[in-house]
C-alpha cells in the first residue's frame, strides 16, 4: 500500500492559501492538513464565513480567491471548508490533534518545521 507523505511545499502552500483567504475577508478559526482514511491529504479549514453565508457561498468565495494565483501543491479541491461548530470538523480536529498523536504544528508550541504522520496543524 502506497502512503502519501505531506511535503514541505504543501505545508507552505497551505499557509499561503490560508493567508490569501484571510486577506480577502474569510476568517479562519482553525486549519490543518489531515491524512484521511482514504490515504490522501486534505486541508481542513473552519471559518465563520461558512456559518454566516453557508457552504455554497463559502466554496464559491474560496475558489475565486484561490483561483487568482498559484499556491505550491495546493488547489481548491484540496480544501474542505466547515463551520467551526460543525460536528464533522470537530471530529476531524480531534483526530488531528487528539491523544496518540506525537505532535502538531506551531499552534501547540512544537517546532515550526515538525513532521507528522497524520496531521499538520496551523491554528
């Protein structure tokens, strides 16, 4: 079985994409890369924009923002948007930072360039 590895370009590209979202008025309450059971990586983003305007409007805005430039190894199809209170987001967040993980990204005080088996947490 081939296991995909999250690479530095995806981590950096994810940060650039998050910065672009925030710069264009999409607040980010939480964001992390998570390797899903289907063995591919997804950038999970929680935003009050989803709560306020709904998922369709949020995805349309996100695609418009991310379509304006190229982000290293990140496309709009790599991103999943959720309300910060969505049970699925909370489940994924718990999976990414929950017990048994040997670390998370800079949000926990871990070194900025730490590598992780199942997740990379921005905030």
